[in-house]
C-alpha cells in the first residue's frame, strides 16, 4: 500500500485498520522505528496508557490521566 496516512489519534488508527481488515486481517503487526522504515520490530505488547512529562519530554505509565497511548 503506497498511500501515507498520518495517524494522530486512536480513533484514526482504528478507522484505518478497519478499512484494511478485510484484505489484511491475518497479517502480523510490525512497527517502524521512523517514517523512513530504517528498522522494523514486531508489535509485542498490549497498548499502554502513558503520560508525557512536559519538561523532560519523558513518558511513564499512567492509567488514570494518560496523555498518550503507547502501542509497542
């Protein structure tokens, strides 16, 4: 698939995955290290709610008030 879709939210990702499910539903998931595909890894873990520290730009697990969702 050559179309690039910029994913911004979980809802956007789910909508795009639903469109691909019929043709590609049995394929294994991988994640790219960057937008150029310099390396790939299997998606191994259940998504984790995270919070981003605005000062240090670090992330840590946060289930009560997450700001992001980590998919790998």
